[in-house]
C-alpha cells in the first residue's frame, strides 16, 4: 500500500489532494483464504485528462495532455522494497518535471 499511495501522489494528485475524492477513490476488499494467505482486491478511481476542440469542418481534435505532476521530495533516488530477506521491488525515483 505504501508504494501505491506514493505512486498516486505523483500520478493522480487530484485523487489524493481532494478530501471528497479520497473518500471514494480508493477501496479494497480482503478475502481470507486461510491463516497464512489472503486475496486482496484494490479498486482505484483513476482519471486521464483529455482535451477536445472543434477543428476544421466540425472535426473533433482530441489530445491527451501530460498530467500535472508534482514530485514529493525524496531523500534517496533509488529504492528497494523487501519482505524480510526477499527483494520484492526496486525502482529509481522519477525526475521532477517543470
């Protein structure tokens, strides 16, 4: 969940910054299989910006502008996620865009 929330803060800032959208934008369900395993379903209300303008002869011009992204300040540029001794994921912090 930590990695998911960090990704949302960069790529879906509108979801994280608005209290009303946060209430319904992230949901999860847990189904306990046994004492050792569970199934988790995560539901996200993601958005994508689309700009539509009427062009020549009534033609619709559709563009997908880049998302507005603000980068949180990270102390480290390279991250690793472990479960005990098992490496689960590793990634490099994305560079901030103006």
